[in-house]
């Protein structure tokens, strides 16, 4: 396996693009940008490329039902 392919697989395994994260979390762009602005999700920027840690996005998805219940108990 060549080095570029290994690096690409690493990126795919460990990071998500903005749109991939939004789709995975199933939230609006505005909600996602609010999470980033409030420091709930870490943004990694190199030049014009912006990536997000996959483990943070997966963790956010796993706690979403708990947060929804806590902050919106009237919307069951």
C-alpha cells in the first residue's frame, strides 16, 4: 500500500468533513455551526480545508437523546 493511500485511509477513519458531520448528526447547518462556535465540537483548519474529529461527532450523536430529554422535556 502506498503512503498516500494510507494517509487517505487515516483521514477517512479519524476525521469528517463539515457536510459529513452535519449529515451524521442529522442537524441543520445553523445548529452545527453553533456547536462549533460554542466549542462543543473542535474544528481543525489547514489552509482552506476544515475537518472535525470523528470521535467527537460520534460522541455527540451518542449523547444527543440525553441532551434532548434534558433541555427539551416538553417535546417528547
